[in-house]
C-alpha cells in the first residue's frame, strides 16, 4: 500500500512538472509522435499487404505445373492432364489459358485470361477496373486489338470487375476460350499451364514430387512457396525501409538526449530543492522516469493512431510506391485494417527503448546533485 | 539474413543491452577494489553516485531482456511460415543450429538478471550496502552470459535463410526422431510426468509455507522452485500440451501460445516463471539476512517473495489441472 | 543529542582548488535548545549546518545522532534519517515556482508513501497555525517575503522533525517580521523541538529565546557561549 501511494504521489508530481514545462514537453512529444507514426506506418502497411497477399492466395490451387523448354516457360500439352490426374492424391487438374496483351492506346499490359468460374460470350470481354479507367470504357463500348496474324479482333465490353478486388483484378481482360486462341494463335490441346488441387494438404509435397517424376519437362510451383516468397519480399522491403529510417531513430535519440540534458536553470533549482527537503536520488530518478514514461506513452499511442489513420484511411499516401512496386496500372484499393501484437512490440523496441536509454544518463546526472547544493 | 523488422529490433535491443552491461564492467571492478563506505572522500562519494546510474541502466536492460524473450518466441512462431516444414516456433529455431542455444541463453539471462535485481533490492535495504561486493561480483559473472546471449542470437539470425527445409514440431517431439532437445522429455510416460509434477509442486508449496514461518529456510524454497520449474517444463512438454492439443503426439511447448489454443500457454508460463524467480529470490534474501544490517529487512523480503512464489505455483497447478480436466482427450483409463 | 568529533570537510579534493571548509570541529548540540551559529562568510557555518543536519557527509571525523554514528551512512539512509529528524528553512526560502503553497508544504512527504488525504490535512493545519491558511492555494511566486518564509517553515515542519535548522532566517526580513520569526522559534521550542540557526544579525544572536551561541572563523569554532 505504501509502495502504491508513493508511486501515485510521484506520478502526480511528474504530471504537474510536465504541465509546468508544457512548451518543452510538447516540442519533444511532437517529434517523438512523428517518429513513431512514420515507423508504425511502414509496419502497418507492409503487414496489411502481406495479409492481403495471403488472403488472396488462400483460395488458389496448391500446385502449379508449367512446361519448360530450354529453361523458358512454354505451352503445356493437354495430355499432361491425364498423367497428372493419374497421380494418387490429386483431387482435380485443370488447364489454364492466360497471357499478356500490350495495349498501345494505354501503353499498358493487360493480363488476358480465360476465366474458369464463368463463361464469356464470344466477342465479349469483362475487364478489370484499372483497364476500364485507363481506356475510359464502360459496358457496351468496343475495344479492338491486333491478333497474332495482324487481323483486328473486336471485343464488346460486357462488364467491369468490381473495384474491391482491384489488388488482383485491376489489369484483367477476360475473354472466351475461342477468342483467346484466336487472338494469340494458340492451337487446341495446348494450355498456358495446369493448376492442380490436392486432397490432403499434408501431402502436397509428395504429390508434387510424383508429378515432377512423371513429367520431366515441367517445373512445379507450390502455392506455399509463392506465399513464402511474397512474405520474404515484403519483409525484406519493410526491413530495408526501417533500416533507412534508423537514421531517423538515431537522430531522435540524440535529440532526446539533448533535451533531457538541457535542464533549464529552473529545473536544476527544482531538483536541488527536492533533494534538500528530503528526496533521495532514487526518488528523483523515479520522478524523471515517470515523466519520460508519460511522454513515451502519449507519443506511442498518438503516433500509432496517426499511422493507423494514415495507412487505413488516407491510403498510406507517403510511401505507397516503395512498398507496393512499380506499375502503370495502379489499383486503387483499401487495405483491411489489422493490428498485430508482434508489430506493436517491435515498434516499442524501435522507439521507446532507445528513447528511454537516451534519457538515462541525463536523468542520472540531474538526480545526483548534492543535497546541500541549494545552500552553497 | 532475413530483414524482418522484429529481427532488427531484437538485434538492436540485445546489442544495446550488451553494450550497457559491458560499459558497467569497469565500474564493477572499481567497486570491488576501492569501495569503502566508511570513507567520506570525494572518490567514494563519486562511486556511490555512479551506482545509481549503473543500477538504473541495468534495470532497463533487464526489463528489455525479459520483453525480448517474449518477442523472440513470438517472432519465431510467426516466422514459421517462411520455412518449409516449420509449423511453429520449434521449426524456426531448428533452421539453424544456433536457434535453441539462443533461446536457452535468453532464458538464463532472464533468470540471472531477475536474481540480480532481487540482490540489488535487498542490498538497498541495508544501511551499509552489505552486499555491494557480492552484487558487483555477480554482475561480472552475468555480463559474459548476456554478451554470449547477444552473440549467439546474432549468429542465429544471420544464419537464417528463408528456403531452408527444416523439421517441424511433429518430427521433433514425437516418440521416435533423433534430435537433441526434449525428445526424452516428450517420451516421458504421462502418469509419471504428472505425479512428478504434483510432487515437485507440493514440495515447492510446502517450502514456501515453511519460509513464511521461518525465513531462514529460504534456500529450501530456492532449490524447490528450481526443481519445480524443470518438472513443470517437462510436464508441459510431455503431457499438458498433449491435453491442450487433444492429439497424443503433439508435444510442442510453443504452439500452446498460439491464438487457436486461446493463448493458454501464457497462463501456464507466466505463473511458472514468476513463481520460480520469486522462489530463487527468496533464497537470496534469506541468505543475505545473515548480515547484521539486513537482520530485519532480509527475512521480510524473503517472506514477501515466498508469498508470490506460493501464489504462482498454486496458480500453475490449478491451471494445469483445469486444462487436463476440460480436455476431451482421455489418456488414463481410470479417469471418468 | 548531536555530537561532532574531529569533523573536517573538503571541496574539490585532490584538485588545484582544494578547499577545506571545516578544519576539525568538536561540538555538542543539546536537545530542546535554540543554538545560533555566528561568524563571517567563509567561516564554514553553513557547511557545519549541512554536517549537523545530515545534508552531507564529513570528509573525515565522526557525526553522532542520538549515539548513532551517521558519518558513514550512504545517501539513501542519511536522507531517510534527515527526512524524519530535521526540517530546513533556507535563506532564500527555496519554494517551488508554479506550485501552490499547500503543495509546497506537502512535497517532502511524497516519497514516504503515506495517505495523501491525511498529508493534505496536516499541511493545511500547519499553514493555519502560521496564519497562512487563506493563502494556501496561492502560487509560491505570488507570496511576499514574510509569507514565503512562513510557508517554508510549514514545509520544514510537515514531517514533524525533532530539529529545525534555519539558514540566515532574518536576512531578507524587516525588523517587524524578524521579531515575528523569533516568536515562531519560541513556539517551536515550546513544542520541544531543537532549533539551530546561522545568522549575521545581532538581533538574532542577542534574542532572549536563544540558549547557545557558537562563533566560528576559518573553519573552526572560536567561542561557545
């Protein structure tokens, strides 16, 4: 009880001390908040992207089979489907048709694809929101492209894919199988690649190895590997940005040290008086520590909130380009807010810990003034 | 190396901690050689003033190390998705041979640092700083452990490569397998594990009560706490975790921290670790009570710490029991 | 009650500007009496007061309080003893600016962890006893010299000390206020407290309430009455 009372009394006094020096306190708090906000923004953004990628990939098939010729991706024959379906553990195998279509009018690449979940009328197309925006088209409009033999192929826009899935659908151009083969000159019996679903998730690797053994001219890509790669890339990018920001953290540390060391004459006098009237060194250290804690807490919460708003409400305007990658067609999408405990803890280590350490020596120096100082 | 933010943060924190403690070592030597409380000379006064700085720095370092331990495990768990075959923290730690040593060293730092803080708190209650030489001698012993922990952790992180295939916990913790850690522990028969646990908890609780009555017996509680800690960990790995997962061959001690198991791992580990630390601390306080200036404060501290230790161990016992009872898994035929 | 034997105090020891403020003091301060220390500036009377009042440790020599040797106590315990045994009134009052009179009085008791409400009441009572009740919530910088001193005295008394030490208490006061101050001293003596003061002022040294006068010069005691 006594201990609690003591902490409360010291905390009260710490708050009143901060209030008495509001100008200096606010100045420091502002810088601190900004540092936290910037770091938190990076972390929140990267994490949200990671989660989006994971969510998007979660629905995709576990195994992708591509044919390689001289180390390059080539079309895969339909009879490979039978070989794959023959492997035990395979639930289903489908051939996919997709490719890239360059549109000179927009100077952009579209992903041309034959969808598996719906049928498109021959002569029609469903486009992604990015395509619609880039060419300024709406359902009912016409778009023409040159086929592989130079002849013009026309498409009537049937619909636009909803903006909500823009992250993965912005540049899509969905057509019927016939139109696809016509446009690119790909004969029947050939697919771009084959996707495979596996019955038991634990056996994905074994199944993949069997397919690999059965079809030596292919390469097998596992969904988990894609996921891992994405995670690594995002981690790596996030890490690089944070490292670059480490200069900011260092500067902040120095700033905090300076502020803490630069005790005004009034502050020095106050501490001298406290020591003279019966406060021990550890009491003064505790007082200053509380002051630091209050500022840290305020800055941390404020900074995090600011970062949250920045990333999830204002679209992370400040560093979208670095973390997302470079493209002509920017999908305009909103990230799902997600707060992660690991992240908060990491952020804490990046900001509060260096701040606290930077303050220790100045606080100590101030607190160890001799009690009889006021009398000299 | 992986450029993950949590890794960078952990390296930063450990690095700073190691730096701080290394900087305190020359001071510790000076205290051991020149400390003389009876002298009022300015040198002595300066030494006394310096102790405040060192202790404050160390308190921060130790709090950070405790938090870093949690972050380390948490992060290892998160990173599991980056490694083929790793399902949880165990897989991540096995990627590199430095993984588990890093964890063990961090655990050692946690306990040693906690004990040092108890030593410091007790020392401050004596009017002649009775334990000052012991304290700074202990610091000289703690410093290399902390530096080693930092270096091993760094070696571990530097050795991480995202695509290395590693074993996941089911390979490590099932009955067969050829790995070093915990294998024999996982194979411990359930009945034996639980009875040993119950026994060691009973001894610890008994010792705690004894200390409340006769604080001089603190050393008994310290020993009992250490024993209970190891038994507790063994029981968690061999039996309690099995009840939580409801899978007879899943023995991983880290998966119980995950969200899908309601984070019960924390409810087990926090009381266990706290109780052990308090028990060890109580032993230290009781030992220190022999000094005349601590004749009153020493036993009092020993009692308070014993009280917390009792609470912790009791909580651990109750929670373990509850986890076993509520589980749908039945391991013993006789249990209804 | 307080015994000093062979007390010496040096500043900047080992450096070029080494200075010995006290060069061997043997003194006994009786309990329940009012003692005044006189002497020119630089005579060491203020330093002597810091030794007596546990504000600092002697470089050599022994200080005994109630037969307990306190010269080798580390700051932590010295402060503890000082808090409960001594109350200080400084020459320039040393009140915290921006803080009310009431809170100024309560501050020395914060680290003791006592009940806040009881502390507040005690502080209020002390201020009222010194006729500062109505000004309890004024900020320290708005108080006049005499008022500030009374707040300083209340602060010195908040932990109910046995000894009150005042450094040049009448230096910043006119004759009326000085007389008032000596009345307060008499009151404290009546309460059973020991009062120690340093002063240049002959008014103080010759006052009726004073029991002993110690004269100092160049770090040694030259006369005791």
